[in-house]
C-alpha cells in the first residue's frame, strides 16, 4: 500500500478490500516457485481492472 499511500489514494487503491478498486492478474503458476528464467513464460489466465474482467475466459465472446 506504500505507493497508494504516497499518492493519497490508499482509501481506494493498494490492497484487495471491499470498496477498493480490484486490479490484479491471475497467473498459471507462481513466479516465486518457478525458475527465474521461466517467469516470462508463465501464462496469464485472467486480468481484472477496477473489479471488471478485461482478459481471460470470462471475457470471451461466444461464437
């Protein structure tokens, strides 16, 4: 929350809490558990911005 605090927006940003904007990415593996050289190869499963899915399976348009 340090950066959100510094810009005086820690009431709406900086952590995953009820009432705050939810910006996060769901990865297929943990960057802490793979070889550092393999981090770039971890698949992104979903991305959520301001609480709304913007990429991933839930945003796919049915054909």
